[in-house]
């Protein structure tokens, strides 16, 4: 008999819901297998005959899947999973599971509409992805979810989240504090997304160890990013030179998502946007994918869609007046 040991990390889980009160969801497993099972914090230690340890590992994974997809896990659920495993029956997975982007600490993150499904398909089949569209379509939030998912699967070693520090009608110079304190508000939306997806202790550890970096675009010059998932957010506010600089940072085994809204360009002196130029130049290159969102894809408050629509109508009227005057 081959005796083996395994340690399983229980990441991003409500441990009480997963393990049950006083580890009551583990007891049915102990009743059906002779392998030693020990729960310590967010880790499960297994020791026993190889075939049993591997079977228990699969049961624990199915328990996680059940909890994340239904929001609950009962002892009856655990018994069913064990019974199916022992009998050799395949546990039926719905097609919906294929659409899961990330099991976050709060929720199961998956596409909410057809455009987000297309976004997921484009991300899965390309190394550089441009996601362009209005606010509220989920392009940045899902980009962070894709990155966290790749990190958890060990497909990348780190995540780098980047934003250009462009003054959107407000002056950085008048903000209090040193440069870092002035720049932090520009990076806060990315940090907020991470807080939704990772436990506080784990996020803090990742940030301290440099596994996750949140940096201004200016700090990217001269770097080569290997084994990384890199997100450039608010890319409409990059200049043409900055966009080229960013795209050429990508190193071996790295991927990137570039997000932006070309209707909200805040570059000074009406400089051309690097996002617009890149989306014209790079189309047709294998490995570079594009996804275009519009106002019908907005998944925030219903008023966001109506606000976007109202501004579009207003701008259309104003442009008509200007064109009419020129005539």
C-alpha cells in the first residue's frame, strides 16, 4: 500500500459554511474513509492510502464547487458527493460552470450578459485583450477577476494593475500629502475590486510580497514583466507613446488586458489617445483580441445606462448645431 500525505488550502471560502459547525461536514468523509483528516485553520491535512487520499481531495473540491455555485452546503450535499464518488458515478456539471470566471470571497463571478460572455471567450483565446466601452459594463472588474483566477491557478506568478495618473479636471498639485498619497485615489477602483475577490489577510500578504502591484503607468518604463497578468485601466488617458511603452513591457508567459472608455478622454491639450490608435493599428494581429461594449451592456444601476444615453443625445444635438452653423 502506498501511503501519501496532502495539504489542501481552503482559499476564498466561508469556512463555517464549508466545514460546517464543529467541522460537521467533514465527519461524513471520516465515516466513509480510513484516511486521517485534520483541519487546521484554512488548511486540510490528509494522510492515508493513496487512492483514498485522492478520492477525499476530489470530494473536498466538489464541496467547494457546490458551496460556490449554490451559496450553501449541507451534510446531505456532502453525503451525495461521497456516494457518487464511491459508486464511481460522474458528478454532473452544468454548462454554467464553464462560465465561472472566479469563485471570489463574496460571490461567484461570471458573465451577466452576451457581451461579457464574449469578453470571457476573447480573454481565453488571446494574450493581449482590448476591452473598450462605457462605464458600468464590468470591463475592469472582470479583468481583475480574470487576473486573480490566473494567479490562483498558478498560471501567472503576479498581477500588476496599472492606471495613468491623468488629472480629470482637477489638479494633483492641490491635493494634500506626498506623491503616493496624491496618486492613491487614481488606483483605488482597482484596489476595491481586489477587496471583493480576496480575503483581507491574503490581499495584504500579496501586496506586501509584491505578488500584486498597483502602480501608476509612469512607473512601468524600463520594466520587463515576465509570468504576469497585467491590466492597464483607463487606457483612453494614455498618450500614443505611453501605450506603445506599456505594450512593449510584456515579457515571457505574460498576458494583458487594456480597458478604456473613448468617450471619457481627459488628456490635456486634446492629445490623441493611445487607446484609439492602438485599436486601429493592432487589429488583425494573432493573439491580440478586441471586445467592444456599448450602453446596452451596462450592469450597474439602471440610471447609468440612461445617463449615458442622455449625454449621447445631448452631444448629438450640440454637434448638429455646430455643423449647421458651419454650413
